[in-house]
């Protein structure tokens, strides 16, 4: 989420690629227009909503811990530890 990425989303019409921008926060929602359920009494379809879930690793290697400690030492505007 911090660096951004692309993920494949399984939709009703098949897999679609979703670009997740750098800095995306937990529970951010993205709408994929016209890829949801079809409208019952009209043409077209609703939006497919994707909610971003962030998973925090429970175990880190020594190198990963060192890198995160370096990141913590770097001043970040709006981030408090």
C-alpha cells in the first residue's frame, strides 16, 4: 500500500486489473464502474466495490526490522510514532 501496486480482481465478467496508488490507506474503497450486478429493470450494471485490507506481518526477519527502524528514524510529516 505504501508503494502502490496492481492486483487482479475477480469480477462477474472475469479478472480485471486494479491499480492501487502509492499511499493507499486501510479501508479505502475503489469502485469498478459497471462491473457489479446487473440492474434488475434497466440496462447496465452497478459498480463492483473493492475495499483495501492491510495486513501487518506478525514475524519479520532481522533485515526487515532494521529497514523499518531506519524508516522510523526518517522525519515524516503527519506520521507519529
